[in-house]
C-alpha cells in the first residue's frame, strides 16, 4: 500500500494497475492501497508494456514523495499471474522496491488441507526467498482448522509467528437447516415476510442463479444476480444495486461476497448445501455484520450431495496440480462434504457443531438455532425404510426421489401414471405419513448409505450393499425426529436493531419508516450505502 493518497485527476488519460487487491474501489478515483500508473491513453497509438511500467513504480512513488511499504498477495492474483504481467517484470519491480511487509490474504489456499488449495500459493515462499531483505509476513484467513493453520505457518516459512484467532462465534446469527419439497416457494415466502430486509441467496450453479433470480423478478421482487458468467460491467452494476439498496435481494454463486462490506444484510439463504463447512460459514457470515439479529438458513436436499460430488470429481481445472496431489485433495474434499452433510442432519445445536468443527467449544444449547428451538424424540422408522427399499427394488432402480416418494404416498400425478407406479406393490403404503417426514427418512437412508443417488446426469435412486439388511424384520432403524404436536410455529423474528427492540411503540412506526426513507434519499445523494448514514 502507499502512504500517500494518489491523485485521481486526468483519469481520462490514465489506466490503472491495481497492485493491491482492491476492496470496492471503482474507476472514478483512487484510495490508499491502489497505485495509478501512467499508461498510454486509448487512442494514442502507443502500445502499453505492463512490465516496463511496473518497474517504474518505485521511482514514480519516490518522485511523488510516497513510500511503498507493503505488498498484498491475494487469491485472485497470485505470483504466477500477478498484475497481468510476466513473472520477470513483477520480480524486477519487487526487487527494486523496499518492501517491509507482505500480507497473504486467503492464506488457507496454500494448504492441501484447506478447502480451496491452489498450488500457485506455494510459490509465495520462493518469491520471498528472492527478495534482498526478508519482510514481515502476515497470513490471514477467516476459516482455517488447526491442521490448516499449522500448514500455513510451515509452507509460508513463518518465523516464530504470532498467532491470534478472534473467535468463530457470531451470537447474533440464527442458524437453521430445512428440507422443503419446494425450495423456491420457501425462499419466495421468506422474502415476502421480510420485504424491507437485504438478503443474499446463494446457489450452487450459474444456471440455478438465473432460474431463481428470474422467478423472483417475475413475482415482483427487486432481485439481482451475480456469477462469473456475467460481464465485469454487469457484475459491478448488480453489486452496486445491492449495496445501495436499489435491489434488496442478491442471488449469486460463491463468486459473490469477497470484499463486499455491506453490514446490514439481514439474512443469507443457501438454496443448496455448499461442499464444505468453511465455504458455508464464510458465506453465512456475510449476514449481520452490524451486530444486529440476522438469519442463516440452509435448504437441504439429497440432490445437493450429488451435485457437490460431481463438482469435486470433475470440477478440478488447476493444471499445476500433479495427479497424486489432486487425488489427495479430492479425498479431503470428500471428507469435508461428509462433514457438511452431517451438519444438515444433526439434531444437536447447530452453532456448537460449527464451533466444534473449527476447534472451539461452546454451549451444547445456544437457544438461537432451529435445533435448539425444536423438541426431538427417537422414533422407529424401520417400516417406512423397508417400504422405500422395496419400492426402489420393485421398480428396477430406474426412478428419482420424487417418483419413489410420490409412489409411497399414493399420489396420482402424471409421472406416476406414465410410469405405471400406481401398480407398484408399495403404492400408497405410507399415505398417512406427512410428505416432509418421508423426505426426512429418505435423506437419512442416503446419509447412512442404505440408498445411493447417482450423479450421471439424472439423479436415480439405487440400492447399496447395506440395503438388503434393512429388509430383515429383526433390523430396527431409529432416528431423531421433531415432535409434531409439540413444535410451535416460530414467531417472526424481530428485524429492528437491538437498541430499538421494546422502545418503538405502534405509534412510532410511521416516523421510523419516514426516517428510513430519508436515510435512503441522503445515501443516494451522497452515493454511499444507506447503512453509513447516521
């Protein structure tokens, strides 16, 4: 970074090289942390040479009376491709600059134990070794287990590092896992219940982002989208629409969120289960950064496991990784996926599960998650489980989840009639059991590997080696389930700041809404997010 604010004048005759990873800077002016390099302006006919201009940065800073004192290496631009220039040009620049500190962001990427291992991060230690004077090195990450933290220190060559952890617990966040049959309806109804709140909907794929965002817009909800398939300009515009409250809802893949400092996000809904706890907690943690109550809701379905397995098996495109390393990373990714799936099925405190995963231990009852607010009891589900096994077997293991469950419930849908499943021996045997209960039992069978879902384009239910054991009458299968009669409908959670709860009477609500409208008006005039207006 630069200890002198670089001028934003003559912007029309300059183009920028961001030496440090920006966190929200736009093209209208610089802020501390960015360096503006005088490149030929478009139309001059002169071809820019990034390497030559990089090597001139130290002299430009000296001429301007500024001091270059730190260098940030971030996930988006690692040593191998830094500054869209050649490695030689970057090294020439680094060797001629007096760097006193190197900050490595997203440092978990250096570890094969990490959820996002990137071999190019291993080059950081090589880079540091070439510098004429070893600078101070700082490594930062929001989600690292004990093994990853030890790897970071070792692979970056940290010398007697001072380590500090601020703690993972966010007491203002409410956690919930739900398994609705219709995810879109669940999201749509939730947004309608909270029309004045800003929220993020995370989806696993770009296609799903487009689908969900399109439906919300058609249903009259001010939503926007964000994923890597959009142009830079559209992503920037959509991001600004969300930050400045022109759109209340952002539907996005995990490409959204890095460097976004919007503190008044009141909910984060995961439309699909992420592939690891690290990614989930990082994304969920974008809610409630102002310290006020916020909700983190995960919508689970068995198909999410299949999609994530597909992404793990076939989503690796890092050409730098050797086959042996890739196999090791894949095994660890599979283990992380299993831990993420267990989170979706646990009946214990969700907060405690998260904290324990990251090596912290809290109370076994937090009182601020769905599980802590629900009463559970152990139930015998052997009969329902056997019916599911028999239905899959008698239908030739040819159909998906919904067809199997609709058959058991005795539904008369077009697909049931088309596939002649109304003639299946198990048709209607579970008609008295609520649909959501059947789905819970089915998901439990998948988790315990009594059933398997394929990932070959169509999600088909298959039997496993353990399936046969369930058909024996002596085999008893139990699982914890919520008490239907005693579970009360959760009251709508307060959306007012903590300081306002209990202080605003019904007569004060109109004034409160007028003040909110005024805040939005001022924010738009000043071109700042509304939450920055006090």
